[in-house]
C-alpha cells in the first residue's frame, strides 16, 4: 500500500515519540479503538480528524497556560514566543 508523503514531522525531533504517545492517549480519551498495528488507514477520516482536533485543542491550552505563567520564550527571549 502507498504510504503517501510524510510531511507531518515534529518540529522538535526529540518530541516525535511523545507526540505519538499523545495521539494514542487522546484516541483512548475520546473512546476510539486504537489500532494496535499503528496503521490508522482503516479508520474513518472523521475519527482521525477528531483525534487531531483534540490534540490541537490540548496543545493550544497548554501553550496558553504556559504564556500566562511566562514559560514560553522564543529565539530572542522576551517571553512572548520571540514575537516583537
């Protein structure tokens, strides 16, 4: 089977395994039967989209909480993601 293009890469290479674990955690949390063989192609796109959507919501929430606490700094520092 064709695997398609692999554009969905972690920006921080060290985070790839954590993101994969996070995907399975979110899938279980929303009641989805997670594929044991790591092949998600047999699941309807609506279910896969729900997993991705929940992942994004949770990551945005974490980023917002971190911003409130002043925990995110960008390449130039400054505490606001380096945005000037």
